[in-house]
């Protein structure tokens, strides 16, 4: 990948899953709905204190929305691991990162795995980000597994789906279920210290369906 050190796991052979079938639609939507620009702006303005060599996990990377946004704002070299259950999504994300040319300073790897059973030791990452994943799994179990791999003092950046008329349509399209924001807050606070609950401005399309939670592991 140009000058970067990206690696890719060997994907196991398996039947096409529901997530594989959504890959093209997800990718098309995120190309045009402006979500990536909104996330990039938030990350840039938050100025996360990530030192050189930070270990970063994109848990349920999909077609690369969060990874690409982060690469555009990271000022210091980092080790980024993008994980997804869909092999097709991982391949799409890898191609998007290669095409962007945004990661020549970073070591980037793509791993085929389940967010409920992450193949990493405890305390493996300094920063974990996730979007559109915990809506597919039991919230407490998913949050517990993310907390397990975050090192003490590390951060969680989560973009939960905000229940709304717009998100109801997405639930039907993509067969997930948004968790009530009160449950999201309670479960996050069980494992992390919540630093910010951010609401995107209403003129940004991401604000119709998403909020942002930034939290730190004690």
C-alpha cells in the first residue's frame, strides 16, 4: 500500500453473510451522506491525546468510514487494526485506505473477527472506535468486550444510533435494532468514565441518526 505497512489476514471461506450483502449499500451511502466528514470534524476538534505509536482499534469497521476519518486527522504515526465480521467489507475498507493515500505513516491491519469475541489480549488498545456494530449484538456483552481490550486510561469513541424516524428506516433496511440512548449511557458508564455525549448539529445528515460518545477507561 504505497509507503504504508498495511497487512491483511487471510479470510476464511464461509457462506455470504447478511453483512456481506450489505457491503455495497453501506459503501454507497457513506460516499454521499457526509457522515465521514462529520466524524472527521469531530475527531479533529476533540484533539484526542494520542501519542506516537498509539494502538487503535476500529471495532466493526465496515467499509472503512471511521478508519478513513481518523487517518485524515491523525498527526502522529499509529498502529491501527480494523476488525469486521464481513470479509467483503474488510476488502472494501482495505481498498479505500489504499486509494486514499491517507495512511503512509501508519501501520494498518485488517482482521476478520466477531466483535463479541475479539482475538486480542486484555488492554491491547489505547483507543477503540465503533459505529453501527453494537446495534447488532447484546449491548452489555458488546460493551464489555470492547472494555476488555481497552487499556486503562484508554478511550472509547462510540457512535450509537439515535432512535428517530430516520433510524427506524435504517433498522428495517439493515436489520438491526437501535438501543435506547439511556441504555447506551448506562452501559457505557458501567465500564468507562463518560467524557462527552455529543449531538451533531441538525443540519448535518449524521445528526439525524447518530450521536457521539467519548469515554475513558479508569
